[in-house]
């Protein structure tokens, strides 16, 4: 802040000081005595009140590890569990942050060097951290949940704990369709394990707290607060995979991926995975619901992969009114498919360019709806598939098979 000084008339001030020197000095001394006495009384009163109030929490969650001199707030208090106070956010930060880790994706990168004297070029491979992200400690023996895209392509993975200790990690299993992965470290210390909540009980408007590592090492253990903005949202990834997610306006930025989305009780109710970063959009982040996370990651730990049912078809495109008009199709919705060679769908009689319009009598308009309908079944279930072929509506019985990797 700038300081502004007022200029006074030197002559006037000097003449007044000479005439009233004794009285002015007396007034100044009196004011000083009052100020000293007042400060002493205030200090005594404040000291007594502080002594009665007891210790307070002064550190901001994520700035530094909590130490013995900084007592943890109680996550079980009524005020905190109902999210009625900022103390809820502080408590979640203190209790959950130690269960969130910093992940470095290390890959072999070819580096080029030039020698201008000989006009020659040489190259060599070197290890570099190509991306960073977050993870959540799932068990005390070192299993960590994160996003698939955080660990994809890694030659090595480095995990840094809240206390700064680092470990190399191995990939236990990855699942591209859910964007989830499980990695494991071999710790030689006690780990703080996250507590997972029931995402089926989430309510729009309740507190949502995101903890992760946006922007790399300089901003590790960052915490942002918002609310649950929406439930059962569907978002499509660049490869066409549809994710069922929870929407939040808690700030989620690159590096937050794989981190925790918590409720006011300090329970992890989602794994942060994606945001809409287009111009004009603000506060639209998404997390994979905790119930889906646990189901998938338990399979990854046990089997190394996720087993899902499949119809045995490839997707050509979604049928739209525009596509139907220009291609003179007899239906303006549905999913145009191509049966995989040797699949149950091909054996049942489906053909290339068939348009699936219903599954078990339920209308299907898009690939995401078809995927959702199939994933509601188990491998070995037989479903009724209704297709449009030319001008005909045909029904086929197809037994669902295991989805190929």
C-alpha cells in the first residue's frame, strides 16, 4: 500500500509550538500514559481469554504436514458431519490430505543434441517426468487408486507421500473404460488410508472437497471446496468411452486427476478424473463415484483387469436425423454396428450396417445408451436385440460374452 503524507505550514506550526509548548507536552505525556495503561489491561484480558479458550489450529491444510503441535479437528462432531462450518473443510484437509499422494509418470524420451562445428546431430534416450497426477491410498500395505491416464505409458512411476518420502510403484491393473488404475508401493512406514463413503447417498448441494496436486510439485496437497452439482452424469472421452460421473464445482485442474473428492465427513466419495475446460465453461469438474471405484479396483487387485459383458459388435456411428436424411435410412436414431468376426452377435445373425434400436424392448438412441444397457447385465446373459435392416425390424437373441481387452 502507498503511504500518503500531509504537508503542514511550517511557520504556523512553529509559532503555535512556542506559545503552547508546556501545555502540548503535558497533553502528549498524558496520552502516552493512557495508551500504556490501556495496552496493559487489554493484554491481561486477552491472555485470560486465550488461556480459557485453549489451543487453536492456525495452519492451512496442505501447506505443511500436521505436527504434534497442531491438533486435528474432530470429524465426528455434529457441526462437521453436517457440513455447517468452515471447520469441516479444515478437518477434512488435515485428516484426508495424508492419504493423497503425488504421482510422477516417468518415461524414456529421445533427446537430440547438435554439433554446429561438424553440422551433425546425435540422439540419446533419457528419463523424464512427462506428467504428474494424484492418487488415494487404498490400503496400509501400499495399494493406491488413481486414474488410468495418470499412469498410462509410464516406464517408471514415482509416488511421493504427504510427508515427502518417495517410493517407486508398480502397476497392478489398469482399466481404460473407467479411467481407473491401481498401483502399489512397498512402504517401510505406516500409511494413512483413506475412508470411502457411499456415493449412492450423495445429494445435490452437499459439500464437496477436492484434494490433489494441480500444477505439479509447487502446488501439492491443494484443497478446493464446492458442492455436488449433479449426479449420474454421462461424459464421453476422446475414444468414445462413456463415463458415469458425479459433477462438482470444486476446482479440478490438471494434476488433480486421481485425487480425492470428499464429503464433509472426510469420506472419499469420488476419484477426480476430468473437467470441461472449453471457453465459456466454469466449475464443471467430474469424479468417478466411490462405489464404482471400489468395485472396479477390487477387480483390478484380484484379477489385474475388469471383466465386463459385451455384445460382440463394433460401433460404426450413432444414427442422427441428418445422417438418416442424407443416406435415406428408414430410422433416424439408433446405433449402426458391425459384428465382430466369430462373435456371438455374428453367430446370432447380426450383419454389418444393422442399426440397433432397442435392447430388451428398451429404446436405444446412442452408443452410450447401448453401453449402459449392456453393462447392466452379466456375462452369459441372453438379451433381445432389435435392429433395423433396410425397411425391416428384426429381433435377435444374443448371449453376452466377455469384453475383449
